[in-house]
C-alpha cells in the first residue's frame, strides 16, 4: 500500500501489478461517492471479469461499433486562474500542475486547455493585445503585443508543456480591441466591417506570437458566446457577420500565413443550432471551418447530434460549462454533472469537453467588474498555497485520467438509473464511466466481448471502470 494526501483527502491505493490492475480477468474501479467517502479513489479490490450469464440489469459494451475519436478533457486556464497559480510557492505550484496534467499515479491527466485571446471575464481587468488611446487605430497591427499574458498565462502554459508536451490548446476571444468596435467599450458592441481584415490579422499575430513562445494553438473559436452582450468583455457577432468574416477574412488570412490552427464557429449554447448550420451551409465559409463549439447553459445536448447528422465530416467541440455545487453540507452528487456533461456530451459526438474554469479564489475571483462572473468557483479554489478540489475537478478526472487523446467512443446502452459512456483507449483497454442518478443503490452487470463483471454504485455515485 501507499498513500497520498490530496487536499484534505487521504488516498490509500493498493500497489497492484499491471496484470492485476488492468489484466484480462480483472476490472479496476475509480470511485466517487456522494458522501465523499471516496473521491476519485481507486478501489483496492479489482472486479472479476468472467465468462458467464448476466443476472442483473445489463450495460452492454460493444467495441465493434465506434463513433468519434476523442481529443481530450480539461478546463479553461483563464488569466485569473493563471494569476492565482503563479502566486503559489514554486514547489506547491509544480506539485499542483503535476497532479493536474501528469498521467501516472494519482495525477488526473488533463489533456486539453482553453485560453482566452485577450481578457475574459475571469481576468482582473480588461485588455486586448492592441490597446490604444481613444481615437487611434492600428490596422497594420504594429503595436500588437502578448505582454499582458507574459506575467501569468504564458509561464503557466510553459510549465504545463514540460509535463505534457502534447496537450491541446483551444483559444477564444471575448472581444476585439475596443477601437475596432462600434461601442468603443468592453461590454457588448459589434465589430466594425472596416476592421474585419485587421481583426483577422490580429488572430494571425496571436497564433504566431504564441508559437514563438512554444505554445501551439490547435483550435480557435472565432467569438466566445457571440449572442451574449452581458459579459465584460463581450461582443455581439451574428451568424451573417461571422459567415462573412470567416470566408472573406479569417480563412484567407490563415491560408496566406500558412496557419494550421483549426477554425471553430459559434462557441455558444445548444439552443441555437441554426446559427452554426446556416454558416456551414455556405460552401465559401464551410471550406475553412473545422467544426462547431457548444456550451450547455441553454438548449438540449442532442442539438449536437443534429449538427453532426447534417455535416458528419465536421467536428464538434464542447468548449465551456460551469459546474458548481453551491449547496452546503458534506454531500457532493457528482452523478448530475457527469451524467449531463461528460456522458451526455460524449454520446452526442463531441471530440472534447472543457469546463469553466480551472481555478478561482474563495470569492470566485479574480473577475472583471460589472460583467465578470461572480459565481464561477472553478475546479479548484486557490487561497494562497491552499488548494481545495471542487465538484468540477472530479467531474473531469473521471474521464481525463483514462480516456486519453486518441480514445474512441464505442457503443454502450444507457439505462435510466445508470447513464454511461464507453471508450476504447489507445492501448486497447476499455473504459466505462457510469453515473447512478437514482436515489437508491444500483447493482448491475457489464457485458463486453463475451465476458461479464458485476458492479454496484451508491445513489449519486460515479464509477470509472477500466479493463
């Protein structure tokens, strides 16, 4: 046995041989109970995988029927998150980042991060990379500078890359520089048509500048929440504007500069699938678009499948969802966010899942004034060097540790009390995530390729099974 203290939780882990932990005849279980008696904790006794009949309610896992390939799971590394991490003692910071982004031991293997292009509402102030005095413009991007990120986001990303050089990075802007907008202020407003070309060059400069820092931007969403003018910063961008911007400006600018970063449109709620569909139907824009990003603050998750069915060759991404459990007490019903997001989104063709956001202080800061999120507590609460792991941390951990990039979602039937999703990992192992959303314990059998194992989950519990 060995043990590791994470926060206030003592993990006791049995040191098993590779055959015992993941061998053909055994299934390992990582468990979270709603009473916190287990928090993403490996169970010391593997479950036997045997030949025989199933006698309980059955989850059938069929590796022969495959769906999308997964790019990864993770969080938004906001400027506020990075600021809090940079203020930690260097040894504590290194330990935390290893836990988050390392893949062995009790590390949770986060494999995808989201950055903001300029400030998001979870920065302590508003900025872009080309801020100018009122009345000035800079269409040549001569004054463009990544300097605002060099104090926090860039050094944290560089440290993450030493742990996982292959981590994928998605970037999203909350607003164009203020001099490009009709309003001239951070909150709301519209991109002026005469600056479409300059804004495309702004993105080229950002991607090239980050590359020079050793950070590859794999994917860019063109505008965070283009129908939301309430954040500070924010910017309205209707589908007609985004269509023109992609086909006439951003796409050609990327092509001219030889940029391989994927262009993803929309990046907003699932209640308006016609927004991305209308742009994808425009062939001139479609050729530059890799796929569509979604949030789930509105709408239903099956809208992702609606978009997939019309454009099956385009990718789907889940770029943001805030997961908070604000109720006091000792319980933590992890089954709700795991069922709704990790399972529901994966079963509707998304290649990734990103939660909002990685870290905040005990007061849900830093955030911008008058329009910053005052209730986004993040996966971690960081108070100096003290780190508390919140419900979003465990939500992601149940997938990120074992559903590694390159895993393929495979078929499994969903039971009403036990929503689930299954994957085939790159090493050939099967990974099954099950959430008990009922109010009572559930016993069930899992049947896969002629073998069966029996498992049970308490009410509100989540299990990740690996074999």
